[in-house]
């Protein structure tokens, strides 16, 4: 873990990432009890973590095929549905329960009915 963080700026625990997760660049922090679903894509400068002590407040649970834009912050005991796009620099502090949408802003709000398919499948 220390070697990964020192070389890449990526901090994540071995049990929080499912198969097929793609991390584009460094400076990523994923809290120790946060969970990332299968085939997610995370760009640079993203933080996924809890508020204070995890045992009291929980941590984000990210669904499958979620695209997380650069600089996004996903904070607290929240759930992100499958196929969601989280825009660059979005601050997500509430659960996103509707699958296949795009959210952006601070705090993040729904801005589109377009989900992650395009972002995860473009060349």
C-alpha cells in the first residue's frame, strides 16, 4: 500500500475494488471500507470516503459501471446506483438511487438521463 501511494498517489485498500475497475491517473483516495463496483472508471484527483469515523458514519458504496470525473468527491454513508456518471469536480453527499443518469455540481444534482455507457466504451 505505501509503495503504491508513494509512486502513484493512489490510496486504496485491496478489498474495496471489484474486477475491471480502471484508474486513469494518480491522486485517488478510496476509504478503507468504501466499495467500488465492477468496471468503474475513475479519473484523477478523486476522493471516495466517509465523514469522520467509518464505524459510526459508514462510507460510499459505488455501483457497477460508474464513471467518476476528475476532482469528484463522494463523501459519507451513501450509495451510487449502477451506470451513473459523476461529473468533474462534483461533490456527492447524498445517495444517487436512479441508475443510468449523470450528476454534476456542488452539491451534485441530476443534469442528464445519459448514463455511463458512452464514457466507458469510447475508444
